[in-house]
């Protein structure tokens, strides 16, 4: 009998949903992990014949899925959660969020807010987030402390903040952060021009030059509201997407956030150019931005991932909520109950987001050779019993409270619902400090 191969970790589970190939559910299978990567995904009995492990987890009631990918957020804004609710986007920004940021945003604010966000996201099965905010080095520091994956957006905007004075300053400082941290294995970077209404043509041209030279994705809010489109027509006599096309920004490295108000021709343009979309259904509804045409994007083969946006406009960093709402809105809007089925909703929250970030070969599905970014969801509770279809339950019945374990690169970051890399009491104390400061107490 051949000697068992020694690996770091074995995880036995009731079900495994690898996401690739699409629609597959594996019963009583196990995953073997070595050096942070999946080396085998086989029936449990077979894995135990072939492998022995230093760490062994038996999860009799859990379904294993790839780590969830939050394709768009502003992590540090957890410290502004609930500060100004029930307002339209521009009033919310102009009269509440931007003034609060002007008073309080600093490296400490960003670090503490991002640590709070990382704790919330890990507890909800999110293992990778795509961020856009000021002081990106502080965001990166927090993500590295949490040991989760982060794609750090190097924000570009025309107006001055405590972080930078003008668009050139934002670019210079952001690229310096990227140069300093480019070898960190858990970090990647995007260029993040905020939106067409806050970035000039000159700045977009610089963003494009750097994106091409450094092979970086471009992460931008686009067609979020009708006002944005009307403003662009008045100023440029072009809709925002057409303006970006004329500037050469459309292509496979573009992540268009929201993409709510798009007609059929514009969706076809996204498809032809290979652009990606970060769909944020909860934020779109809460800010009354509208209903994104995700069914038409699906029909035209646009890659659509899911994002939470910030906790200031959501008010949760909860991709289980986003999956469920994305599926329900697609069905209700199209009149087709089969649209955006549970498997596709899960793919939106995993593999589609990974592909948008250029990481589809590393994360987003459970395949040998990929990083061991894995989430275990316990389906033994009253709310998830009986279970005929675990994927249906993941989207329509379970929630982030059912996440029991999370691994990133094979390292256990959530163990029986307890964080292993972050001090919850310290994070809560810092959040209370900022709450008192922002509230003027």
C-alpha cells in the first residue's frame, strides 16, 4: 500500500460547490491543502486513502464554497455606517458624507475603519475585497493585518482632500503605495478614478497611460444615476460611457461600478469591449439609483460580479444579501423566474468577481492548483432545514450568520465563527472612539 501524502490541511464536508464546472454539487467530498493551495478535491474516502494531514476538519453539516469576492466597496466607510440615511446620492454625498470625510478622514481613520470592515467581511465569508478610498496604504495595512486578500484602488479625483491636493497628487501618491507593496502576495492594485463627474479628460488620459504601462485594472463608478448622465450631456454632450470610449478607457481591464442606467446599445458596447460590471443591488436601491439591467447584461455575456458598496450606503458588507437580492431583482424585473438562478448568483459572488479583477486563475472557484480561499456554511440550523439543494439554500435561505469557517491561502481566519487574526474587542473600542468623535460627543 502506497504511503499517504502529507499535506497541511484536510477538510471533509457534507457538500462542496466548486463553482467550476458550473452547476456542480459534490456530496461527501474533501479538499486537501498544501502550501496555501488546493492539491486535491476528491470523495472523502479517496482523500483519506491518499493523504494525511497536520490539521483535519470534519464539517458534517457544512457546504464548502469559494471565498466570496466583494467587487466594490469603500471599506473604511464602515465608520460612517448609518450617519446619513434615506437620501438621494448627491445630497447624501454633498451635504453629509464629503463634509464628514473632510473633518475626519486620516490614515488612522482608514486603518481602523478597514479593520472593522475586514472583521465584518470575514465573518460573512468574504475573502477578497476591491476597495476605493483615500490613504490606500492604511487600507493595505489593515488588510494585511487581517490576512485577507485586498485589491487596493488608487483613487483619483479632482478636488483636494486631507490625502492629496489634486489629481496628479492622487496618482503620484497612489503609485508610490503600489510600488512599495507590489510584492505582497495578498495585495493587488487598481487605478480608481472616482467617477466621470469628478475626473477630467486630462486625468483620465493619465490613468489610461499608467493602466496600460503597469497592466492595472481601472475601477470606476459609472452610470449610477440619471443625474450623472444628464450632467455629462450638459457638460460634454456625451453620455459618460461614450465619453470613456472616446478617451480609450473601455476594455477588458475596466470594472464599471453600478452601471444602472444603460441602454441595450451601451450594454452591447460593454460586451464587445470585454468590460466587467460590479453590481451593487442593495446600495442601488437604498440610494434610489434605480434597477440595473443585469438580465440584459447576462444575455449579452457581460461579466457581472457583486459588490456591497460602502457600509455608509448599504449598510452591510454582506454578499449573501447581495446574492439573494440580485437574483430576486432579476426575476422580478424580467418576469422570468428561471433568470439568475442560484448557481449563477453564487458565481456572481465568486468567480465573476475574481475574473473582473484578473484573478480568475487564482481564486473564485475550488480547483486543484488554485489558492485555498474557502468558506464553510453550516446548513444544520432551523432556518436551513430541510435541505434539498445546498446552492438554493446559500442564496435564498442562509445568511452570513451561518458562515462557520473561512480560509485564505489555506490559513484559517474564522474558526467556529471566531476570528483568529483580529481582536474583536479592540476593533469595537476603536469604532466607539470614532463614533464619539464623529458625533461630537
